[in-house]
C-alpha cells in the first residue's frame, strides 16, 4: 500500500489561476486594442491632413489676391483704408479694389456704389464735401484709367475732384457718376509716397 502525501497549498501572494480565455473575450480585447490604436494614430493624422488642406487653401487665396493685375471684387483691407484714407461708406455694393506698390509711389484703386447719404459720409470722412465736386471733371489720369480699366464713358453726369494733401498724407482723385442720382457710382485713386 502506498501512502499519498498531502498536497501543498498555493502560496498566498500568487493570484488564483483564471480559466483560459474564451474566443468571444479574445475578439473583444483585440477589437478594443485596435480601436485604441486607430484613435491614437488616426485622429492626429486626420487633424494634420485637414489643417494642411486649410493652410494650402489659405495660401492660394493670398496668392490670388497679390497676383491680381487689376480690380478684384474685394473690399480694401482696413489697413489699406486707413493708409490711403479711403473710408468705405455703408451701404456699398459693386465694390472692387486693387493696390499697386513700387519704390516711388503706392496707389489704391477703389470703386463702389452707394447711396446719397453714403456719398456724403465718404466725402466728409476724406475731408471734402459735395460742393468740392466739379461737373464734367474727370480727375483720374490716363495712366490710372489704363491700370484700372475705367473708361468714364456712358451716361452721366460725371463729377470729379482732386484732394491734394501734404506728404505723407495721400492724394485722392475721385470721380462720381450720378446717372442714377439715388445710387451714385464712385471711383477713387489714392496715391501715397512711401
């Protein structure tokens, strides 16, 4: 007869053995691991792709603005309005602007349509009044007409003024078409010497 020895108890610091992992639990664990990896890598990568696209689009807009070779349907920037002293009235539509710069002279070309009150506000902000406008005066020179594409032909009456100021303040040439007296069309060339 053989005698059986008593079994030794498991050490108290060792956790009890768990049963083997079943198939469903393993699939869930792997799916959770995959989800975490996708979130840790995919989300930042997606963010980088989106921000790169936005950055590229922003550059294209700026490039188009500075590559313009004539009037573009944009309001002049606030800093341009201050520098060239061309305050845009409210309301204004059919707005277009174009800026040229060289070592000698910088020019801002602006056109817009406004109301009678908008015209008065614009002229007052420039430091002139409606009484300074002279009938039939086309004050925008031939060079500026060629650059801007303005012809100043068609129904009138046409009114104009030249607002000359001491450097470094800009000089403005303004032509107003009052063929529609309720909604006058305004053309401005403002020149400054850097």
